C-alpha cells in the first residue's frame, strides 16, 4: 500500500471527486496542504485577497455549471471565521461548497494556541457537516463523506478542519482504488405524478412555481416540457429564474414582495391552484400567507422532507428530486395527452400572457441624473440571452429582477436568502473561472461594491474579465427606502466631498480611480444617452485587456423601487406604466384586471 502524507491523500481525493479549482489563501497552519497541491501540480488555484471573498468565489463557481463544487481553502483561526458568511450564504440557497481550513496541532487545541478556534462548532449551524479531523488515517474517509453529504438530499456546504500535524502525518492510501460514494436521491413515483395531475385537473387556473431545486437538479428542460404539455403557466422564484425563458409564452413573471413582476403577482392572485417544485415558499416570495394561500390548492414537491409543511401544510406533498419528479410528471402528462384527457388551459394561459404584455413597469426615462430603470433597459439591449448575470442584494438587485431578462438556468446567479453585501465581485470571479468563455455581467449598488472591492485585483491578476455595472446613488438605497416607514433618513447617506476627486461631485468614493488602482478598467456615465456606447466599450475593453471592467453609472440620489412590506396584493408602484403620473404611488391590486 502506498504511503503519503494525509495532505497528499486529501489532494488525491479532491482530484478523484472531480475537483479542478481551488479558491483561497495560504497560511502557516494550511501550508502542508498547499505543499501537497504544489506537488500534485494539476489543481488550479485562485488567490483571493480575503477569505470571505474566497468562499463567495467558490459559491459563484458552484452555481455556474451542473455538478460543480467550489472549494475554498484557508488557514486556522480567522480564516475559518471569515468563511462563515460564505457558508451561510451557500447553506441558505442549497449550494454545495467545501471549506478546508488549517488548524493548530491536535495536542494544543484546548490550550489557547495561536489562531486555534473550534471552527467546527462555529460553522455547524451553517453547514451540513463541520468536522475537525483528529486522526490522519481518517482524512480520506472524511472527505469522501463530505462530498457524499454535499450531493445527497438538499445540497449544502461542508467544512473540513485539518490540524497541521494531521496534514503532515504519513498514512497508507492508494488513490487508484478510491471511488466517490454513490448518491441516492428520493424519486417520485408514477402514482404520485398521477395524483398531482388529478389535483391540477380539478383546478381552472393552475400555476407552477419553479424553484431553485429545478436548477440544482438540472431539470429546466423537463419543466418547460411539462408546462407545454399541460398548458400551465410558470412563475419562477428568484432562485428559479431562467428555468423557463423570459420570452416563453407560459412565463408569466415572478411573484413576491420585491423581486417580482406585476404580472406574476396578478396571476398568482387570480389562480386557484399552485404546484411548487423545488421551492421553499420563502417569505419574500409569498408575503402574507393569508393573502398568498387564499382558497388555493397547493402541491409541494421538494427533495428535503422537512421542507414539506415547514412554512404551511400543502394539500399534497411529495419528497423527490426535482428531475425525477418532472420525469414522472412528463410521463404521466404525455399519457393523458395521448388519451385526450388533459384539460384545455389555453384560455387561462392567454389571460396570464395578457397580464405580462400589459402590466410591465416603465423603464424609459431621459432624466439626468439617470434613473435606474433606464440602466436595465439599456442592459437588455446591450447583452444577449447567453449573458450570465451576477448580483447580491439591495435596490440594484431588486430592480434588476424586475427589469432584466433571463433566458437560461444558471444565468441569474444570485445569493437569494442570506444576501451578504460584498458577494457580487468575488462570486462573479468564481463564475469566470467556471465558465471562461461566458459573458459575465455583475450588477450592484455602490455599497455592495465597496464591501469586498479588493477582490477586483484577483480579476486583474488572473485575467478574469467581466463587466460590472455599478449603479451609484451614494446611498444605502434599500435601507433608506425601508426607513420611510419610520419617517427618517438616518445613517444611510454615503456621499461626501472627495478632496481628491472633485469630479465625483459629492458622491464620495471615486470608484473609477479605485478600480484602476486595482488593475482594472473603468468608465463613468452621467447621462442616459451615454449608456449604450459605454456598455459597448466595456465589452470591448474586457476582451482586449482580459480584466474586470467597471461601468459606474451616476444615478439620481433617491429612487423608490416597487415593493411591498406585507403582501403580494399590496405592492406599491412608484413608477408604473408610462401613462401614470410620475411618483404617484398606487397599490398593485388597484391595477389588476377585473
């Protein structure tokens, strides 16, 4: 039996599990692992500037392609604690990433050694498993279990903590005989699929709510086929956006309090039955459950048993991987189509399509400073259907979800539930590593951009070109809008007179200079007419210089974006249809079809 260090065995396991890329920072307690990576010579490593950034790079990498698992690596102590936000974000959105941390020697774990912390205990609430490996011979088996857990059931992150002496110890291990553990996923039966179709047949106005579980299961093709077979319109969640193309006749828009379309909310309110697949009934999607549920019949399909009934009890629930469930549903629907027993949904689908066609929000404004709606209008013109959009949180993300168009799964890459500021830049870099040929476009406000801005240097160093649309209002815009409920505008203004950059005119940080100082290219836009050319120039610069290109767009300081604080029938529209008066707020339900 070959002998090698446990660190060498760990690298061999990563290779056998299909890992090709690492994101991280070397340090004293993880150097044996890095030495093993160097000896191996096959794993690519992207050097982050902050360990939290490395964890978000791993997230972006995982979210880009089916089967990907991003790996972030750091030393002991603060490296692990810096990863917690990334682990939380991955856990909240069912994203598998592997965090590997160094640790003090086993004998010193309880002696307050330098940078020794019980990272497994700290990470446990935000991972599927967090473990400190105390025996060198257990390293291969621990990693084998880690990959099995990440892929089994509801996906999620795992942290493996390796004391430095464990990494350096020699063990007997032959990687040629290593095999990943087989992953079992629950599967719906044909009988369950027939029950679903029976319940839907009793409804006159059913909808499908398509969640992120469909993306994880790589089942968007089956979703569209099932929708077309049955004629049932689709409402994607924010995490399921792209599972049905935005221009598909059965795509009726997203529903929710914030990242929603007027047509999506209106169609949910008009429906009498909802089939949710791979979704969580998240509160920003449902809002007040009394309004959302109404008298509707609910069917819920999810891979995680404890999700069924967690928010509310469905009329019928199935524990199943989304792909397996959709395979059975398509099979059952084909049988009923051939037998001529599928209900005709054409009238209902036409009603939903009519809402989508007539309830779009206004985007064309010529105002200076620029209104954010115009930015998304120009982005839709400038970037094609293959664009991979990356965004985090804030008014910029909410407006992007309301106004951008997404046509494919994994082309809206967004941290949905945790929403950590600073996520966008490193996540976009992870997307670039996973898909070097993609057109990657990030969209953020100035505050998110400033959180982990140093990671732009990673993009410059490793030639990871993407376009970062930076909508700058020099405000914590979402919090400012929320503070309207408290009649205040407090501690949310970011503007100041920059003594080194008078051209920023009270907006404060000169993002162009900062980006250029970090090795990137940057443009500044002040009027709507400059937007098309700036976006075209950004595309050319990204190709020419192979670095991130920032397009800073100077927005009007205050814009209220449509949203509700309570229910999907009470969304306040500050800028509605082109015919409506400027800044005249009205509730969505006043504009619903009778």
